[in-house]
C-alpha cells in the first residue's frame, strides 16, 4: 500500500513547477502479441501483428517486423480482419479502426461511442460485426457507421463472433464470458441463446474450418475455453461435447484449421497441440526453441506456423518442429507499475520485472520473464509482491532476485491479480483480481473472499494507515470497507469503471474512471465533485499521483497533465513524449525533500508499449503565499473536512497587510485555543487545527483582521465527531 506523507505547517506553502523534456531510456525490451492476420491482398508473406501497444507489419512471413500507423500507437489491438483491400482493426477501449491503404493510415469513424472495448471482428459478405464489452455492433458501410444490435446480447461481454451461410440463411454466432452461445439469422437484429442449460465457461474463441461462401449443412463449430479445454457442436450450438483427450492444458486460446480433421490449437502455458482425427485425440507439438509457452494466437502461413506469445512471435516449419524467435523490431514493452524501495526502482512490465539503480536511466531484467506483471506492492521487512495477469501472486524476500509462489484458499496460480496492498498496522494483505473480486489473507497462505466484491474486476484497492478503512475501484463502481476489508459496500459511481483510488486523508479522496474523468470527495466518499474537463482532455483517466494536497500528476490515455491548484486548472506535460499513453508514474526526488524547498525530481513515465521515459529536473520550489496573486478582499472559508476527526483545515485570504488573530471557541463561547496571532502580508493562507485532545461537539472559529477601525471579523461553525 502506498502511504502518502504530509507535512503540517502553520502556514502552508504552495508549489510551483519547472518542467523538463521527456527522453527515452534504455529499456526494458520485449513484447506481447495478441493476434496475427495474413493480409493476402498484399501478398502471401504479409502478416499483421496486433499487440497491446500498437500494430506491427511483416512482409517476409514474420521474420522481421516494423511498427505502422501512428493512429494505433499505444492502442491494445485485439482482432484484425479484412474485406477486399479494406483492413479492419479492433481495439480494447477505442473501438474499430479502418484502413483502405494497406495500413498506412487508419480512421476510427467514432465507433467507440457505440462499443469501445472490442474483443472480436467477423464479416458476413461486406457486413462487419464487432463484439465486445456491452454487446454486438454492426456496420453496413465498411465501418463508417455503427449500430448496436440485439437486445439479448446487449450489456454482455461478447468474447468472439463467427459466421457462415447455407442456401437459405446467414448464421451469426457469438460467445460471451459466461459460457453462453448466441445465434442470429437476421444479421444481428435478434438473437437466440443456444445453450441455456449447458454453459461452457469463459469462451476465448469460437470458429470453424469452412472457407466456402455457402455450405449445405452446419459445420462443426469449436469453442476454445479458458478453464475447460475445447468443445465442439454440430447442431449450431444446441449441444456441446468437450474434446480434451491428451490435452492436459485446459486454457485454450485459439485454433488454426487445415481441414475438418487436421488443425492446431494454442494454449496458455502448454504451447501448441495438434489433432489429425477431428479433435478426438491431441498431441503436443514439440516445444524445442519455444521459450514462451503462453501462446495467445497462432497462424498457418504456407509451410510455417507462427505463434504469438507474451514475449513476441515464434515460427517453425509445419513438418519440422524447431522454434525460432522472430522478434526483430519488437523493442518495447508495456510498463504497468513502478515500485521504489530505497534507491532501487522496480518496473512491472508485460515481460517480467526490471530493476534500475540509476534513477531509471538503465534497466536490468530481474526475473519473472515471459509474464505480465500487473502490479507491484511492498510487504513487510523488504518483501516485494508481484501480481501477475493469469499467473497468481509471487513474492521475493531478496530484492527481486528470486521469487516464490503465494497461494492457498481461493488464490491459485491462474488467478489474475490486478492490484494489492499490505497494511503494516494490522498485518493484512488484500489483492484485487480480474474475476474473483477481492481476496484477503494475514499469512499469505489462506486466502478468503472479501465480501461484497464477488466475481468483479477489482482494478485498485487502497487503505488508510489505520487499517480499518479500504476503498476498491471496480468495473461496476467504487466500494468502501469500514471493517478492515472483511466486507465492502458500494459508495458511488454505480455502473462505471473506477480505475484508481487515492486516499489523501480520512475524508479527502480522488477517484479516476475510464469514461467520466476524475472526481474528488471531501467527505469520505459520500459526495463527489468533478475535477476534470472531459471535452479538453478526454474521459479515460488512468491514474493520479499525489505530490501534495494541491499538486497532482494525472495520467490519461491522451497524455500527462499537472495541476497545482486542487485540480482546478491543468497543464499538459507531453513535450518530447512520442507515446502519450502513460500507465505508471514515479517521481524520484534528487534533492532533500524534507525541507520542502528547492526539491528536484526526475519523473519516470511507464508507457503502454514504448517502455520507460524520463522527465529530468522537475523542480518544486516553495514560495510564501504573499508572493502569489493578491486577493481582492478579506475572506474566511468553511473548514474541510467538516465534520472532522481529529484535524481539519481552515483557509483565509487577506487583501492587505494585517494583524491577524484566529481563535477557536466552544459552543458556550469559551476560548479553546489561539491558532494564530501575528501580522501577515496580503495573500492566501491555510492552517491546520488539531482537535485530538478535545471532546466531540460543535466548535466555532473566528478571525479578526485588518485595521482597528474597519477590520474584517467573521465566525464559522465546525463539528468534531470522534
């Protein structure tokens, strides 16, 4: 858990910033590939690769690769298809992109306003279907205009779509993440669920071997599932049979057909398997040279097999299985998280954990290679914990040199861990997962469910230092726990995807979303105020790093922004940064921070596909309030938070040099304390009132300022609740 340290000063100092320019650092290197597509219109050897950080192209059957299309830089590409000379690319969060010039330029046509997160694309003639989070959408005009279709599939997460036609009908078949199969015979307008009593579990891919425009009878349709292996139907999805004989790895991701009896499947963890009898029996293809057995997609390209893995693309001859890496051109990876312990900076990436000991300039691959590190967080006594996508939780007690698996109870090696915190006060670990909600443990061996978050995607969990209150950002809103993480209840943003939570104190909270920007609460999450201009800076706010109460670094899918006035105004900080999609930020203080004077930072930015960048000599200089603009009148603001326990902040402004007294009284008018009694220049000020030694009740605070004959006097009420 990240703990934010604050300094309590009688007169709070504001911060001004001097910004440097972003520069690329030397690594880390590597690359995950999600999908492959052979664009035969350009030539038999032309292959496109969709990655979490953009689109790559090979013109020599996958031996070398080059990034293409600045419109897709930093985009997480999930699927690719084509009709004639038009290329379609589905992305996660940005909809469908269309190219009519062999991938040189792409247009979006605002498809993301209908469905943003695309998992699958399929064509029926010239009609294009896209399935993703929220249902199915259809385009009848080459991707220029989109319509969401089907009431049965609306609101569901569609994972895959396939089509075929007979003499009378065109069949559109879709799968979802709950194991349901849907069919439409009117181009998606209406749908029928085919297997209401025989769910298949999470379905990664559905497809068939037929290439002919029309066929006389339903083809065998195959379903690759996440937990149950591979299944087939011969009656359009009404009944299914699992075909797992000889298949020890049940996480199947994709398939490539030669004909109805001969085809190959890819698995997550076991490499590739082949069948020559229509799936009745499976034989593992030799893994010699295939260093990464987590295969997301595969392709048959002439006499070659291409395998897309977490660490790039491998190829082998179909009849002589000996794999070789083909990653020339894949020189960058996605950075998901940073963790700084002492002078060591750890980066969790899409290809393991890297270490830098020179402020992020150079990086060394430390361990957990070929795994996607979703989060890093500290445990007790120097322990480092790493949450892995589809790989559980790992720990290291020797500075990341060696790692051991953490499991037990509800936590296993296939759990996708998205976030985690450790609270030193109560010794509790809480992790957020992709499909199991939040899990908690006090000994790292017995993991149980944190109530109220069942089966939800939990993107972030943060707790206050007391160890009693936690906030969880989930795919369906913000949840709060007041009982040490045992149970959670929803506290806001119903139906919205809350990505990040920052707790500044017991009542002051920031929350970011992927659709509506960033919000602030000053009453412990009861009410929220927008702190973001969606029209100017986009709606997807990935994270926020708090330097001080008023000064934040904000990361979005469209760039990095800074504020130094509680989010009222922002300045863009992307100078020199080629890829603006920054997923992780780490300010590294180069000078003495404890004085809060002339502090110089290097800001590390982890991008979604171009590794780590650095902004040097980011200067925070403390200046007195009277050096800021002079207020045009005297004023006393309402304290915040209010009610409070045990401390609260009082702001006031002076339009001229004044003798100022600020006192606190009880409800009977008896003086409790004097907070201030001195002369001050014109300016804006704030002061902290600590009531830890007082009883609960109503108190008054009163300011007297200005000249003796025409001074400013005002009294306000505040409530202390313990």
